[in-house]
């Protein structure tokens, strides 16, 4: 078995980070690329609750803040833990987390997905995401207990 591309989906929670030692060890053993994926959950558009606010502008500001925060946290994570790894890429996408992860497996032609079974400090229930990824992934999935 040859592993060239590892996908590590993370919600940046402490539980999701439990997969990191497996990601690093696999990458070092196979000199594989690490693709870190963070998914911004799509929000349902809503109208202004009161006043003369612009819901679309509010949504866009919130989305921009969330993206910038995720980028900063991913940069910190990569600098702290992945500097010894041969090659890593960080990705941020928007949508349903399980769908985005499954599409990303195909997009990068991942050889393996390494992820935690559940993340608790996130905007979405990572346990249900992990279950869907495990059932539907075209690549093998290493599920690390949270």
C-alpha cells in the first residue's frame, strides 16, 4: 500500500486534534502530503430581526470573520505541529461538512482519510459527520477515538 495524500478533516476542536499524531506519523512514514480541511458550515439566510440592518451584509461580515479566524487557527496549528512534515496544504470550504469532506476526498484523490470520531467544540456535530464519511468515503478512513 502506498500513501501519497492524507486528508485530515478537522473542526479545530481538542477532540479533532487527537487524530494529529496519526496524521503526522503516517505522513512521515510514507513522505505523504497532508491536506487539512476545515469546513465552514453553511448558514440559512435569514431576514433582519429588527431595525434597518442588511441581512446579506451581516451574513457576509460574519462569514468573513469566521474564515479569517479559521485561517489564523490553521496557520497556528500548521506552524506548531506540522513544520517537520514534508508537505502540507490547508483548505477551507463552505457547505455541509460531510458532503464537503467526501467531495474533497475525490478532488485531491486522497489515499486515506484520518479523522477523529467526534469533535465537541465545534459548530456542528462531528460525530454524525464522521459516521457519514466512514460509510461513504471512496478512500480508506482511519477513525481515531475522541
